C-alpha cells in the first residue's frame, strides 16, 4: 500500500494513494473513511475522484497546520476529456488539533455539476446502542446504531440551513469516543444519511452544491475528535465554536437590539396551519384517506381557538401560523357605509396583535426543493385563490408579504409575540 502520512498535534493522517481511503488516528482512536469521493453531473453521470488520470499527493505545511494536499485532473466520460480539475487538503490545525477537510475547484468550464460528494462517511458498524449518531434535524435527532426503524428520507434532502439542519453540524459517538463535524461553508451544502432497519450502522457524509451553476469557491468542514464525550459534550463544542467565531448571540443581546424579544418570555407557543396540500409522492401522503391530504382552516376558526385560550387563562401567546398562502391577515377598518368588510374578523384586534404566514416553513410538502423567490413553482398568492363561499369573516384580506406589520398600534416582526 502506497501510504502518505502527515502528523501534527498527536493526530496522524494516513491516505492510501490508490484507494484514497483516509485513516485518522486521534487521541488513541482510529477513524477510517472510504475512498468513494465523487462528482455527480446534472445529466445523471458521475465520476469517482480516483478516476482521474492525473492524481498527485504531497505533504502540505504552513504556519497554521500540517496535512496532505491532493490534486485531481485528467478526467473523462465516454472517452471524452472533461475540463475538470480540483484539489483537496486534509490538514490538522496547530493550535487546536482540529482536522479540516477542504475541497477547492480549479477548472470546471463547460460542466454542469450537480454535487460533489466528499469527504466520505466514517466506518461506523457495531450492533450497539452505545454507538449513536446526532443530526440537527428539526428539534434534533439521536440515532442508536441498532435502532429498529429505517431512517428514511431526510427533509429537503439534508440541505443545510433548512429544517434538515438548523445548525450546520453532525456527530457520532462510539463507546464514549466521538467527533463533531462542523460545516464552515454551509450555504451550498447538504448531508446524506444511511441507517437501515436494525442497523447495525449509520453512515453520515457531506456533499457540496453549486451556486449559480458553478462550484465556484472553496468548501470546508472542521472535525473535532474527543476521547471521552457524549452528545452534550459535542453540543458544547459547537457552542464554543460559535462564540469564538462571533456567531453566538445571547437572548439578552437580542433583546437589546429588539426589546420585543422580551415579550417572548412566558408566552405560550401555539403552532397552527391554514392551508395544507400533500403531494402524492410525499412520505406524508395518505392514499387510504385522500381528504386528509388537502385541508383549509378558515381564519375565523383560528380566531375562536385563540379566544378559547384566553378564556382558559392564557395571558400571552406566540402564534406560529403556517400556511401555503403568501398572505398577511390584518384587522381591517370598518367601511364608511357601515357594512362588514371581508377581512380578518374584528375579534383579532383584541385577541391577537399579530398574524402572518410563514412560507419558509409552510405545510406544502409537494416541492422537492426549497422554494425560492424566482421559482416557477412558487405558490399562488391568496388574491389568485378562490376562497370558499360563506360568511365574510372567513375570507381574509390578502396583502403582499411584508417583514413588519403595524397592528393595533404595535410594531411586530415575524418573531414577535401576539398578546391577548
């Protein structure tokens, strides 16, 4: 085996020059990642890193760290050369002992890359609940290696900065030793998971996505290894990281910027929806009860729910109203003719000071990718929808989305509290 070795801060890196498998020796533990790095193209074809005819490895050393630098070129598909060249650098930081994986595009002219899958997952095979993986999926997920259920599809295909990863990291712990992988360029990135029913393994790995049709810039992920840790210790590592990098903001600091944050203290949190549509290819689709896949709750119904909370003694309420309709529902003034207006019912003026749709976390499940402002698949505004016939109070006033709403004389943002 032709092995290239770099050592720093009691951490040793070993790269197999033929298979591209990487082994990391950290604090007495051995972590091995396979050599299956690949580039996928939009036309459905892909190439492995090791398919390059010109692959060069060398030691890399600067004032901040030591590692292994690899340059990949000489790729072809169906006998046709590709103008693809890139570098990877795996290195250990002098000051911390943290291990960095960097992917650097050099040439990609004329290519339409869908994703770059690298670095690979670590080997993590053992039928034990003491081996587990951590994901920032929604409120957080801990997956024991022997969990009996298959993990299945991750929302938004694991794209970072979505509900699949509100914080850009994942981690794994095996019998008390573990690592946390912090993605330092999360804007165009995602992760993959593999956990079959019963395990006995869970594989986690990264992928890098193009921006404006190009890979464009350097991508980097930081791995922090610990001999003794659990999920709490890994969370604390990330907390220290965001403090060090200036990303951490305390609740007191948020309140200093916006005093309305203090209104959240002691508020009851209520999640409700208005319009829901589930596509047939969604995991949430229920073919046995099609009526469950489409629902519409009138605003008047939600009004009565909030009034009921008040009758039960709730004094402060944070209402998270999710809808597929890009509207803002506001109390409307009574027309001069005295007739009732087709708007949100007037009880909202006393029951809740703020009501807004949240399309970024809406209940529409049909789009396979996050909706963007220039997407042709954006949902229609409520002005173009036909509301059901009935009393005027179930047909809300529709307006373009706004970041701030003045309601009942109180300025509220999309994270504000609705006082009742």
